[in-house]
């Protein structure tokens, strides 16, 4: 099986073709540097994303949040749903955990701004 | 009249970094004047990740990046005013300031750092025909409504402009449950980062329509649909390619304009291309003691570069107050053959630092090209570039030692790949 | 039962209301929009025409000249922006001189003061930005510029202060005679009145044709405009016309009272009475034609474009003003110079109605009204004193126009219910960023002062909601 993707390593945006066999990337073509090869291997097997958004606090204000590290790309919408359901109370500070272990990813959702 | 050694107009990333650098350079009497209700400027609403890779080696969100600078300002006890706007700066560096707390006052500054940022180009600037209904927002306004106020402008969205703000908002609206039907871009290429195209559009199967623009807007009270059409090489709509897309929201991400009304009131000369002040290597404007940095100087794509540039402006302002540098030989910088402008626009070949970073944008995408700096017909430096795009600001270091003694102008050019 | 029901809250309707509020009458003005000044009155050239253009002997000529003469005093009495800047009508070819001279003669017949023809150097000395292709021009020193929103809102506020009621979001559907009065069927129920005064703009023929034998048909004539940044407001000082045509006064270049530069209008007849959409062709025409008068206009400084409709009548080139049927008064076909004429039409119709009803004047009529303070135009001491008194005047909300929280709050207290309502009253959102920065802040102030949720706010009434809801609400 082959997959087409656009490299995000730099503005070149090389069009990569990755051959995937049994869940393993065997070849990458179209890249013009090593970054493209690395990107394709990770993106085809285990794509990850940092999800950011807002959460509505118990007092009605919104606070910005993020997953502390990246989470599987397939879980992006689940994580966004979890953002929608949370109702944390003030005060919140940058780094405070708003949702622990979001969607079973093992990653916490933390506040990215301060709300006294 | 209240007096201050250094007044910094704007408490966004540029103003904060300038204040910190000025204090580090030994200046005590600094005042940051911010019109918003919090320090940090536009970063407060830029809640996505991707800031600070150059400065901190990690990917922060906008508020996190800003907070690091705000914490420094607080630690250094640099005074600031919030909800306070500078209405006027006169040629003698008297600022007229208004705010709920201050009332209307005047402040005499010895030096000023201009850090007012930029504004979004409105619909009118594009002269998009059609009705003028509710539901049309510039991308930044929508970003504020969604991220800070917690309101959703609409649920069926079309975005015009594929700059980074437009792309970021496409993802943001999608994750908030809206359907983004298309991102239209009048140019044949996107001005946004490749990473944003992949992670904000491709991840969500949002089509990016290149060489396409909005040619009509329908809906009386509220927007009901837009008409998109393809454009030719001269960006004129091609008849017969029109397509009507029903929507309740049109977001415009069609360019940023440095906000220099105060600079003009102070008598600062502006550059016709950047829309920002003409500055030297110390980021001094044409008015002695007035410095500029950040998006008011020229629109950046990375906040890291803003912080670095603003640090330079802050240090220069402190130097101006504490021990003025003596002026030496001025060398003009200019862009040609694809280099649209340079910032700074001139350097002092004697007083400059050993290396000065010259920043500029190119006029179109190039592959396999090189950037060149020329003193007359002598090539001072050549930097090969696999890719150049208008969306990415270029940084070109010029070494003091490389500037010939008889040189009065350095010209930056794109050397295109041989066909 | 009202003594008088006025239909339409544009410049003419509000002028009638204000003049009629001098009398002891129970009166109400109904307006289909959410505010006054939402139709033809809000989208026009904002010119107080000198009066040389209208054919002598017509109602247009009469009310134009009368209105023009009244306007300066009225602007002081009611505190709205007005400036007598003068106008030039350009002639590009010697061959067109007879038409320019004809205009000159017509102006004299209409008793327009101070008209003269200027040539070459004298002309370009007055207006250095004019095209060097201009051969000569008719100079009309009495021509002026006005704020159409300011004027209409001022008339409205003064009428309200003197007892006239106003009912918005009320569209008149049909009208019929019931015995000695009218029953007016509106979108919000029936209303009864002894006298009806119709000032319904492009919709005026609908009412007229229900009551009058002679039928009229309004042909909405669309005019498209471009508005340029304030930094360009001094490119010309006077209003620059080109020789008029059968379709109107052509495309002008003029400063506005607020210091912007306005270009337009085009003239295109349409059937649709509500659509004020601009078109690519129209905006191109504005650009190209304005450039004939003033070359090198910085079109990249356009901050907005818009269109308005003039209520042109198919059957006549003149206004129709008076008692068209027993107890049915009207101002019909009020196209240019309608804004200029409005105060004079108001005075005329009010007198006619008062005579008909044998109404007595009020002893306590107050002819004055003060505008919301314009902080940006105050000197430092006056402004500082006002800010000290009320800190909300120190809090700038609209950075481009320098409009404070205090001014916006006052606009809301005086009747603004929407973003556009605020904008028309105090210019918040009218500047170069077109509300990009201040809209969310003005919305928050509207919510706070009106006690309504964000979801209920509109841009301009009706269904023009600004947000679709709160984020996360489905899950709350």
C-alpha cells in the first residue's frame, strides 16, 4: 500500500510517497532531505498531534487549554469533545491539569492561560 | 507633566521584549502603555501551539509564550498601564494618553519604542462586491470571539485567504463543531506554512482552493452564501467558473497592515512597501529617540523574530537615553530583483554590531535560488536557498567586516536558478 | 387613535416628525427597520446641494434651495456635523461649455448664490489634485457636506424629546380608509390615525397607489460608493462633480464631514426594493470615473464600499409632495437632492398637516438637541475634564476613530440597539479597520447596557445575528 503526503519540514512541501507493508514504512520517495523521510515514517505509522482549544469554566468564562504533549491524531475529535464537557473551577494557572489522562491517551490536558 | 525615560507604546510581544531588554541594558525609568486589558497583545487569543521554537526550544501556545515575557516584566517590576491608549505622539515626544485609571494625561518621554502591532485588512480593502450582511468577520476578530469570549460566529464557514491566521481558524472552527467548506486563496500558492496547510486543512479534509476568490456575497440580514470564482494570472475572475457556496460565516484572512497612525503623528517617516517606519540597524526611526519593532515595523510570521528584534529596539532605546552612540557612515540597504524591501532600510557601517540581521520578503516563490548582497557590482555574500516564498520572512546576516569602505548602498537580490 | 401617523424613519420622515412635534398632536412614526436612518438616508453622497442642478420651477429646485439655506442653522440647533465646503462641476471639453453655462444659468434662476465659472490656473489653485484635463468648472460656494446619520438621528431625538412616539420593526403593509380616519395594517398590528404622512422612500408608491387615483411606480436607482481612509480626506477640499447626465449628478469625489474621501455614486435602475448589493462592474465604474476628475486616487486605501437606492419615479423627474388624497400627505420620489431638501420638506408638510388639523403650537417645544460629545474633536482641557467626570470617556473602545466607552454607552442609551446603530451614532467601527478590533467590545457593551445575551445582538436588526451561540453549549 502506498500513501501520498505533503512534508511539513519546510516550505518546500515535498510530495512524499510512502510504501507501507504490514504497518511498517518500507520506502519513502519524493523527499529531498532526511526530514521528509523521518516525517513520512512517523506520519504513516503513528501520526501525532498537539490539540489546543478552550474549556468553559464553571463560572462561565473560557480558558485556553492544550494536551501537554501530542496525542494520536485519530483521537483529535475525541479530545475536542472532552474539552467541551469539562467545567473546571477558577483559579487556573498555566500548566494546571484540567483533564487528567484525556481519552485514555495517558496525556493530561492543561491550562495555557491564567484565570484568577 | 509626567516624565519618563522610555515610553513603550504597546504591551504585546514586541513591547514586552523591548522593555525587558531596555531594563537589562540599565534603564530604570520605563513605562509600558497597553490599550488592552492584559499584557501579551494578540498572543492571548493565539491559543494554538507553535510559538517559541527558536526562543525557548519548545512549542508553546501564544498565551504561554506571552506569559514568559509578562513574568519577566513583573519580576523586573517594570511599570505598565492597561486599558490605556496613546492618542497622539508629537514631534517633541510628548504622548497624550487616555485611560479609565489615568484619565487624559500627557507624558514627556526621552525615548519611545513604537510597538503597536498591526491590524487586519478589512473587506473594503478588497472591494468584494455583494451585500453587507452580518456573519462576515476578519479571522482575528473571529479568533477573539471564539477563543477569548467563547462565542461561535457560525457553523458553516468559508474562509478567504490562506495566510496562517486563516488556516489556524479553519482548524479552530472545525474543532468547535463548525463545518469549514473551503479556504479560498487568490494567489496560486498559499502564504501559510506547509505545516499549517497539512495540520489545519488536510487533517480535516478542508479543500484549499488556489487562484480562487470571493466574487459575490449574498444574504440581506445575515450572510447566506458566497460566490467563489477562479482567477487568471492577473487575479481577475474567470467568467463561467463561479460556484455558490451556502454558508453563515465568511472569515477574511487577507493581510495585515502595520498600524502606524501614531508614528505619523510623531513625524516618523514610513516605508511605502512595509507600511512601517524606515529604520537603521539600531531600529531608530527618522525621529531621534523614537524606535520601532514588531509588526508595527513590518509584519512578521514568527513571534520569535519579533522578540529578538524588539530586544534590539529596547537596547537601542536604553543606549539612546544613557549614552548616545555617535553617528558614523550610513549605508543604505535596498531590495531588487525579487527582494521587496529590507528592514532595516539603512545601517551605520561604523557603529553597527559585528553582524546585523537584515530581514525581508521575496515577491514570489523561487526554488533552487540564492539570496545575494551586493556592494555595487561586488558580491558581499551569497546564501543558497532551496526554497523562497513570500509567506516566509528571510533573515540575511550582514557582517560589518564585509562592508567595503567605499560602499554607500548594499543591494539584496534573488539570483534565480538557471533554467 | 393617533392624530398623525408618519410612515418611514428616514431623513424626510424624521424631519416631518420633528417639525410636527412643534404642535399639540398625538403622533407616532413607524419604521420597518430597527432604527431610524436605515434606508436611502444612510447610503448617499451626504451632500447639501447648492441647487443649480434642478430644473427651475420644480419642487426639487424649490426644496433644494430652501433646504440648503436652512441646513447650517439647523445643524447648530440640533448639533450635527455640517461643513460648507463648496462644489465644483467639472467640464473637460470646450465643446461641453454650453452645458456648463446652462447649469450656471439654471442655478441663477434657482437663486443659488455666488455661482461662478473658473478656469485653468484659478481652478487648480483651489484644487491642485484636479486632472489637468479639466477645461473649466462651475464653482458653487454654497454647496456643503453633512452627516446624514447625524442629521437624521438629531431630528429623531428632537422629535422624541418633543413628544413624538417611534415604533420600529413595524412595516406598513396596507392602508385603508375607515370612516373619518385611516386604518393602517402593519406587521405588528393595526394602527389608526386621522392623518397619514408617507415618507417611505423606495416603498412610497405602494402606499400612494392604495389611496390615489394617479398611479406612480418607484424604480429604485442603485448608487455604489467607495469610502477611503481618513488620510486621504484632504485630497480635495470641495465636492467635485462632473457634468450631470439624465441619470443623475454623476460620480463625485468629496471629502466627508468626518474627513474621509467618498467616491460615487453609479446609477443603475433595478426592480428589487431591498437589495443594496454592490457589483464588481459598479465599483469598477466608480474607480474609473472618479479618476477622470482626480487622477491617481489611492484606491488601496478604500476601507469600505456600499450601495444605496434612490427612490426614482418612472412617471416624473420631480418630487411629489403634498396632500395627495384627503388627509393623506406624502413625500414621494425623494431622490437627490432629497437629503438637502429633507428639512424644508419636513417644514412644508408639517405646516400643511397642522393647518389641516387646526393644531395649536406647543408652548414648551424645545428646538434644541445636543449630540453625544465628540471627544476626538475636543481640546485637551475640555476632554480631560470630561474624562475626570466620567472615566468611561477615558476608555477608548474604537481605536481607529478614537471612540470611548462613554460615547458608545450614550449612543446605546439614546436608542442604538445594534452594531450599526452604534456606528451611525458615534462612529465606533466606522474607521479603517471597519470594526475588526472594536466589534467584540461594542457587542459586550450592548449586552451590558441592554441586558441582553450576545446571541440576541444583531448587526442591523432583523435576522442579522452576530453570533450563533456559545461554544461548548451543546454539552453544557
